[in-house]
């Protein structure tokens, strides 16, 4: 299990708010999920990622505002919209960012960065000074993108004794 990381929300990169608000892959939209989309988003998360992440994603849909941001792609021919990324916060514990994931075929296009920024800016706007990235996977990405630092002795942290 990876270590937790800490992010200073009052010291996010200047581009964070602008990038999250203006991200536009060719036909990709970053936005807060809506409650009626819960079954679609959680089914996709379960199919592409993990049942544990489905549980956390479901928690995000119980909050008001919903604490799940999604990336969607619109098929230019059919007009159908489908999820291609998600990011949650305040699901495992208050002040925690994650889980988050992007369709493996679309990684490297800035979608994950936009979802991270959107979530962290939302957390800052809700009054948080810091965010914990729980069991951070790509630690280099988080350090480089938002200045996240490892939290010493945080493994397994809040996950101690979790049913698997």
C-alpha cells in the first residue's frame, strides 16, 4: 500500500483553477457529477477500476454538493456521452482526495490533472486548508502537479484493518 500525501490547498499552482475550468480535450468535458448519473458512473468505475472504489464513489454521490468530478467524452457521430475519468473527495475520510482514475486508453492527455485540480479547488472553496491524498499511487505526479509531500508513517493509516 502506498503512503498518504499532503497538499496545501491555500498554495495550489496558479493554473489550478483556470486549468480545471477551461480544460477541453477535443470532445472531453470536466464537470461535477449529478446524482441521477450515480448508477452510470459507479458501474463504469467498477468495470474499469475496483469494487472498493465503487463504494467510495457511491459515498461521493451522497454529499451535497456531490463530491465526484467526472470527465466525459461525447461521440461526435452519435452524440452519446460516456465517462472516461472520475475523481472523488471526502469519501474515505473528511479532507481526503481520491479515489481517482482515467480510462487507460486516454491517459497522458491532462484529464487526470484537470480532475485533480477541479477536486482540490472545490475542497479549497469548501473551506479546507489541506487535502490528504490517501494511499497515493503516482506520487511523482502528485508532487510535481500540486506540490504534495509524503506523510511519514501513514501506511496503512486510516486503511488499517480494512476488509479486502
